[in-house]
């Protein structure tokens, strides 16, 4: 066991507390990563507000990048000194979902309360989302990490762990967009901007962004949206039809957690279109739709977790796109903060205007 600093949640809706915690050394198949950066995601905020329940105390944080500083046995070629991104996708590699090429829905349970973290008193501490990355170091499965170029800035790389793969993957993998199709993206936040980028990369004909403010629609256009529609319009789907030459979309990507977005999503669809649920509403929230319309028009409604990615395949692809200037990452960062400022960074993210706030660790 070693002692590290982490931001710990002791009570939902209370500020996180920076304190000493204990971290176990990596077991077989695990690596220790000393973090340089961790981005703040709305999922961290939902957990910290109690939206999805879970054990307390807990350490959240799951969009990280750093350097491998220790390895257990059988870690598949990873070695001390490797620059990596850390994801929450702790896939076993051998269950039917993993073996079938869908590691984001791995069926093998992992007990996050019995993970490598303990409080300074040696009591249980949840390693939330199998990461616990609001901390100086993490111990995770080697299947959760992917090597990145040594010279890639870690704050930029950390975005690849969740928001970017979820958005781009939803467009390319989950919606299976092909060149020439029309897309509506609901929400132009951290995931939505990446869904827009994914649609652009997939060769979409028209990409309509839907959000609450003109400011966010303007940002959406910088990321590739061809049209913007205010969600506050009386019937925003009708405005979208106009942008799409009078027809509905081939795919609607719902990247927010607000229920009205789910209730309305199918209205934007054309014949044969698919609505992809990507955002994470709070547990217990429900949406409604008219099944007869989906049946009559041959439409689909699907969920997508983490962009249905295979990180070992998709993250190197996205790094190449970034280096070729085809995927914007730097522009997604709206602020850099220290671990001590984490509650301020979370408050700023909650205002909804921030793209991604990133905690940068001072290793000096
Ligand atoms: Zn996330
Ligand atoms: Zn599995």
C-alpha cells in the first residue's frame, strides 16, 4: 500500500475532500498509472450528486492520461514509462460480449468497493467506474489503457478516454453512419460536439445541431455542424426538417440527459431512421413515444454505451485523425485546474457552458 492524494466524496451533493488515501500495488493483469491529467465528465457529477446511487466514500474521475509507473504480471507488453490514456472500460476479454467484439458491455462483474483503494484508516473506498482517477495515481486493468505517443499533451489525450470516444463512436459505430446521410445531434456539449465530429468524419451530408443557446450552436458549427436549431423553438424538429430539405434524419444522436430530448428525439427521424441514446439520464427517469410510428416508418431506437468502441482499435485511429488535423481535441478544453481546485472546476462544468474542464497534476 502507498499513500496518495485523492478527491473523495463522503456525502452526495457535498464538496469533494482532498485527502490521503491508500492505493494497493498492481495485481496480475493490472498496471499503476501516475496521472498527468483527468477531465471532468458529467457522469462524475451525476455520481457525486447521488443520481445513480453507489457506495460512499468514493473516488470518481474516469477520463485520465499519464505514465505507467508499475506493472503486475501478464500486462500484455505494457511497461514502466509508457504514456497511456486510462478508460473506464474494464473488459474481461472473454465473456460473450467481449468475445463478440463489444467490450463496452462486458458481462463480467468487477467489485469497485474491493478494488485497490482504501481510506487512510484502511476502510473500504470505492474506486468508482473502475478508475478512481480524481487522484494522483490509479491502479487499473491493462485492458483499460491504450498507449499514446510520448509527445502528445496529456490534457488533450485525457479527452480520448470518454467524451471523444463516446461521441465519435456513437456516430461511426452505433449509428453506423455512411457517407451522404443526414444527422441530427441533440446537445452540443462535451459528448455532442464529438458526435458532430464523428458525423463529419463519417461523411454526413447535413449535420443539424440542437441546443438551448445560440452560443452553443455557434460552437457546434466550429466542430462541423452545418445547421443549428434552438431547442427552445416551438417545434424544433420542424425547423430541422427544413434544414434537411423537408425530410427527417437518418440518425438522431441524443447526447444529453434531459428527458424532453428523449421524448422528442423520434420526431426528428425520417423513414428508416435510428435514434441513438447516448446521454445518461438519472436512474428512474422515463421517456415516452408512440410505438406505432416507429413500426409504420421502420424506425429504430437503440442505446450506445461509450460509443460501442474497442479502445485498442479506435483510440489509435482517433489519435491519427487528431495528428492529421481531422479531429479537434485542443478546442474541447475550456479550462485547466489543479486537484485542489476540483470543486470549483466541477461548479464551472455544472453551469453548462464549459466544454471540458481538465485537472492537471503538478508532479514537481
Ligand atoms: Zn465520462
Ligand atoms: Zn467481458
